[in-house]
């Protein structure tokens, strides 16, 4: 699984609009002529550090700045540090269309009881 995003929600469902993306104090400083692609429409990913005490720090952004044929795309980093506070979720995915796994944080600390993690699969048609 990979980390898809950190978000706040009062209810979870499978749709991409089920969580509200967290707004950070660190402003985006996008590189000029920054490329995007279908797998990274925004052109950047948030960077996080999970601390030993269960808190999460937003430590900046990684911006896509170039594509390479060998799948070693280039990124430039924008550093900063901000503790993520309150109640929120980290959303993980194994692939874009697969199930979403939500790991809750309460009062800014990870909930380690896996019974409280939620796995929500795609709707069946």
C-alpha cells in the first residue's frame, strides 16, 4: 500500500470526495513550468514523518519536475515542518481503483488498534 493523502472526514465512503484535504500553513511554492501527469494531477505530493510518539508532521512537498524513460522521475523538495493536529485520517491504497484503508488519528495521535482502521472497497455494480 502507498499513502494517498491525509484528510479530515465525519463519514467515510469510497468516493474521492469522501475526505477533505488538509490545508497546511506552508504555502506551495511551485517550480516554473512544472509538469503534471494523470497519476499526479496536482504535480506534487505531501511529505510526512510519523514520529515515535504517534504524532504526524507535514514536512513539505515533493514536486514532479521531470519524466524519464527508466521510471526514475525527478522531484524537487520544498521543506517545512508543521504538526498535523486534531482528528484526521491517513488514506492508503494498493492501487488507484482498489480498496481504501483509512488509519485514524485522534487528537493528533495515530490509533494503533487495527480494529478501528477502516477498509472501504469499491461499490459493486
